[in-house]
C-alpha cells in the first residue's frame, strides 16, 4: 500500500460511482477516507461556503468537502462535462473543481476530466490520476479495469434485484410507488432517506427509476420529449418509462433550486395525466411533518383509486 490518503465526499456522484472510485483507489494501494453521512452540521457548513443561489445538493457537497480538509492527502473532486453520444450534464459537476479550489485554502485536489466532446475519456482520466500519484501505467490500467468491471457488475445486480423485487411485489397487496430522483438525493441520509423510510412505514413497495438497464436508456426518455438535454434526466426518464406500467403512482423528489429538475419534473407530471404523481421539492427549511402529511395523503389517494379499479 502506498502511503496516501484519498478523501472522497459522500455526496453528488458518489452515489453513482462509489464502487468504481473506491475499488480503483483500493487497487492502487491508497487508503480511502470517506466523509460522514450527510448531517445537519455538514449542511450548515455547506451553506456557509456556498452562494445563496446554489441548489441544496450543491451546498451539501461543499459541506462534505469542508469536512475532509486536514484528514487526507488529496480530496477527490472529479470533473464531468460531456459523455458519449454528445450527452451533457449539469454544469455544477464541471464547476466543483474550480469552486472548491477558490473557496477553500490548503486543499489538495485530485481530479479527472470526463469530456468526450473535447477528447477526454474516462480511461484517460484515470490513467492521469495514476501518473499524478507516481504509480506505474500498468498498475493504474489494471486498477481501472478491475474497478470498471466491478462497477458494471454492481449495476447489473441492482437492475436484476429490482426486477425480481418488482415481480414479487405484483403478488402482494401493497402499493407500488416509483421514486424518480437522482441518486445523490434519494440515497442521501439527510435528503431522501427519511422519505424512503417513512414510505416503507406506510407499507409500500418502492421502485427506483435510477436503477434501469442501459439498453432502455437509449430511447426510453423520448416518450416524454425528444429534446431532453441532460444525461442524468435522460436516465431517470428512461427508468420512469420502463417501470411506469408496473406502479400505482410516481413520486418525484428534487431539491431547490435545481433548474433541470424543475423543467423535467413539470414536463412529466403534465404528460402522465392518468398516473397519480407527487412532486416533492426539498430545501433547507423542510419540515418532516409537512412532508409526511403529503406522503400520507398521496398514499391515501392511491389506495382509493385502487379500490375504485378493483371494486368499481
């Protein structure tokens, strides 16, 4: 093991790429330092170091970065801009590197660029990490290939498990609800987890739109619009389209002030006229009681609709 500690913030794209990143650095021989699960302190610090106009998820990310300062040799802040097929992502994922470089003193950032429109592919980005850390080309390449294979396998398992769960759920007398939300929201300890836990207390089966086979992503989103701009939105809409006929209702969970979600979620609710939808927008002042009341009301609506379908 090389004597390097790599700090990884448990926020934003960590919830999508955690297996890829952690496996890669572990294979290189680095020690991984993860930030704590999101809590009130992390949020409060993130607010201090963020512009007021930043979305809630971005503020939380800044809090995680701050929490790692002094605990690691490098803080890992990747840059994402464009992907294959000319897909793009929200500009905040490209900007975090520069924002953190300017906001925080004494921070040593380790990054890689994903920008296929400018010839910056994923594998080249990981090889550059190894070069910066003084690790051989072959060891870095081997570490990336192992990590990438594990990442792909994990995604296949998640999709397979959800499909099996969905088949089983059809035999149960429970509501099936589709959760349409970015992984960094729905799986975050402070943002999405309380909502998920409360829905489970209401005895519902939950399906997640972000867990979808890649073959459905190619065109599935076009059911809603041919002009969806952001890759992450395309993925969620493809999952929404894939699972729509298997669920009783849909819950959209986004954060204030996310521009892409404000457009896409409104587009979906207008399109899904026959399927009950609930749009939850989380901000810094959320009341758990208020959200729980809305969730209870929504499940009541779904149960009443089911009774009408079953009994007339």
